[in-house]
C-alpha cells in the first residue's frame, strides 16, 4: 500500500466500520466473541500505528508527517462514542484507554526517541504512581515504556499479566497490542 496521501494509514471510515460491528453485536465481556472483536479493533489500530512508526524509522515519512498521522488516528479513535448499550460504552472505553498509551508512546518516540532504562522499570514506576493516585505520572511512565518497546525492547507478558486491574493494566494491554503489531502485523478483517 502506498501511503502518499494523509489519512491512508487509518481513516474515519475504518473506525466507523468497527463501531458499526460493535453496534450490531450484543457485547458481553464474558463472551469470547465479544472479547475477540474488541481485541481485533484494538489490534487493527495498533497495526496502523506500527506502520507509521516503521515508515518513520525507515525514512519513508518524516517526523512531521508521522506526528500528523498519529494525531489523526488519535482524533478518530479517542473521540467519545455514543452507544445505546451501556456495556458497549464501557467495553469500548477500555479499548480507547489502551489505545491512548499506544498513541502517546508513538508520538513521544517520534518526537524524542526512546527513554533510557528498561520497560520493566517504567511499568513498576507506573504501578507505584497509580497506587499513590498519581495517574498522570503513571501514564507518563507507561508512555516511556512504550518508546522502548518501539525501539525493540520486549514487554514481559508475564509481568503484564500480574498487574491489578486499572489504568496501568489497560495501558500495558495497549502496549502488548503494539508489540504484536510491531513484530507481526497481520491483517485484521474489518467486515464480518
């Protein structure tokens, strides 16, 4: 795919296709089909982010273009969505929370490069900050962990699996999606 035109990495139409699928489903967090649909939506967005980052690292697109594309994806995917089903709103909010960290990490990486240290150190710092009620710092640590992931470090999935439910766990879940997208960007079927 040629990415000569802005918006070719991810479009409003692509996001709306996913939202339409969510509206057509009776989402239930306990059902595997619902969980898979939400995972695929998140992964599809992470793949678009990974393609932008890869093209930037390969000098196919410059810093300004990469940041513009990431901002476009952020504006599309993080806007508030109206659903009649309150459960769907809650489940989609979880995906959006995960994607927030992915997008911020991508932008931080493009603008400033990777942080120093290890992903594990930053995730641990994020959990401490979260425990202390310092959510902005917790997000900042997760974003820095994401820059190192983009640079080639690996997120310890066992450590990620041990996190207590909360924003840090959701942000790390987003980073897991980005790690998968960076290493093996499979096509995700949009239409059911």
